[in-house]
C-alpha cells in the first residue's frame, strides 16, 4: 500500500515551535520531490514548502520563509517540517504529498503534480 502518514500536530502558543513528520510506506520517498501543504477552514489548500529528490533543494511559501524548515531523512523514509516562531495564521490541517512528475520542486507547487496525500495533522496556534 502506498501511503503517507502525517504526525506531530497539536496546540502551540504564538511564537512556539512544532515539528511535523511525514512517514512514507509502500514506496521510497527519496525518488520524489515531497511537498507540505496546509488547509485552513473555509480556505483552499495552500502550498507551504517542498524538498527536491535530486539535490535536496527547497522552496518555501513567502509567509513561512525564515520560520519553517523542511528536511528529509531517507534512512527513515520520512520528511519533516520544523515550524518556528509560529503565528495564529499557521493554524490549519497540514498534509504531505509526493510529486509524481518531477524530482525538482517547481515554484507554485500545483496540486495536480502531487499524489498519495496523507490524512493530515491538525496544527492549532493559539494563546
């Protein structure tokens, strides 16, 4: 079975930190660019970050750049999203997915290029 499982979400205060994990099963994620997305209530799904397979290069949505860091551990078949200096605007369900078309991340991270969406993990940033 090809599957992603997101974990690590929870409740944090503004300015706090949280690390999300995206564990892959049924395939080896180091052959794919992996993206993190999020969706807030009433909003469309939004691209957050991507890490490339070929060279490990990364991209970030402007609102999280400098605060979030994406990384991968191929030995654990897992991709991480370290979230620091969190803001209330970061509240959302966070998803990971694999890009089936490219090994390098593409600016904009269009949804149609991604597959194997996980079930998501809820992040709440609140006082």
